[in-house]
C-alpha cells in the first residue's frame, strides 16, 4: 500500500503575455508563452481522516489552508470524479514566491492533483487530469505539463513549443503580492484612459510574437531579449504597465537588473516578481548579486528554463502486514 507520494512542480515565467480586450464576462483572451523554470514547490500527500493542508517554507503564512487553496480543490475534484472521499493530508513545501506572478498556487494545484491521482491509483487519463486543471485555473494545465508552451483562451489551451537550448534567468521577489484581477483591471483602465478602448471590439486579438518563437526555437538568448522588449509598452508582457502602475517601485527593480547587465527585464505575469534574462550562468549570478544589494527587492533567485512539469519524485510504500 502506498503511504505517501511526493510531487515536484515548477514555477513559470511568461516570455510573452499578450492580452486581448475585455470580454462581457470580464475575462480576456490571451496569447501566453509559458516557460517552466527551475524553482519548485514539493507537494506530499498521505492518507488522513479528513482533507487537511499544511504548509512550510518562505511566506508559508500567506498560503491558505482551507478549501480556497487550489491543492485542496484539486483533491476534491479528482475524488468527486472517481467516487472517492478526499481524505488526505496535503503538505506543501514552498519555494516558489507566493502571489508573485510565477503560478505558485497553480503549481500546488497541479502537484496535488498528480500526487492524489498516484496515491489513489485512479487510472485517470492525461486528458482527464488536464480537464480538471483547466477547471481549477488558467495556469494550472501548464504547471502539470511544464516545458515551453503557447497558452490560448484564458491560457489553458496549450500547444507545446520547440526550444533549442537553456535560458538563464534571475527572479527578483518583491515584498507583498499583487492581485491578478486588480492588475487586469488596471490594464483595462489604462487602455481606456489612453482613449483606445479596452473591450474585444477595441483591442486586436492577441497573437504570439514570431520573433520570440524563433528565438526560443534557436535557443538564442540575445534574440529572445530583443523580442522581450518589443511589445507595445516596451515589454512582451501586456500587464507590465498595469503592474508598475499599481506598484511603482517595480520600475526601480527593473532598472537595477538592467544596469547590472541583464539582457532583458520584465514583470513576470501579473507581478510583482520581476524576471531578468541573462546571457549565461555567470551573467545570471552577477545580476542576482547586484539585485540583492540594490535594496529594490526582497530576494533574487537564479534559475534556468525550460524545466519539467509536475513529476513524482518520491513514493513511500507501507510494508505489508505479517
């Protein structure tokens, strides 16, 4: 009998986040180029008398331990699909920044889903797991899959992308988080303020950058850096201006990383984590050291992409009774 399952699941960075106009239901269509990066949470599930969430690691006090946690919802949805009581303890060892625009909560949902599937031996297909991920949230399917992918719709409709090498990144975490809905709302407000409108009738349908996809395919960091800076607001992330508007100090962080030698800088997703592309491992370490000393961020972490998606890393089996 399986006693516990541990799953490692990666953070993500959005090399491109093209945001369409606001739809009547409030959502936005996206062209979202995801890269999984080598910062990980580890999710361990064990049988229990009831569904419980425990958390350790940086900012663990900010992670919900009730049914609002995507890890708990993942267990409940999978259990409901297979007529199982979700009696499981889900332990989350955090290393992905909390509320930092790197899909830490989504990663925990995907990790818990894969771990519970293995613990309960449901036999769920990959398609079923991805459907549950999409129900949990827009970023959750990519957290399960990892690698590099283009997300359409709200980000949940994934197409794998070719990548020709390893990219070196630095991630500067800020104090406190940013609300994703608030950032999208600010993006709409800024668009309307410019007089261009913010609805699907006003904003062109989002499309991935051909130059960015070519740079990923070639594994060319210099070409990728140029594509990252080629968006309408000087960034491939359409939410960057909104994140900086809500948290002006992010401009100082972005500037500090660029001055330290980063090839490109951008806000990761809805922020407030800032991502910096470096030429190589030595360059990434140089940027991280400078950022840590700059006083513009809480921590600076080095990581590479692409990384694998959610992966079972440990399985403990109980010895059979004599």
